[in-house]
C-alpha cells in the first residue's frame, strides 16, 4: 500500500479541521498616504492595509 499518499490525505484533513476550529484573525492596518509608508514586517494573507489620503 502507498502509506505516503494516505498520510498526506490524513494531514490535509487535519489541516481543514484545525482551520475550522481556530479560524484566522483578520487585521486592519491603517496608515496615512502623506507619511512615509512603513508596513509591518509581519503581514500575513489575513491583513488588510489601508492608506488614507487627504482631500
């Protein structure tokens, strides 16, 4: 039997369950467009960066 394939399928199922039980936290990073843009180094795919421009 191909145990490697079965193990990978089991790992995929566990990963789906862990996201369902502990959903990621969405984060909003706010900044001003006139200032020097310093984005945090720890941005993930669940972060949203918004630059606010003045009129």
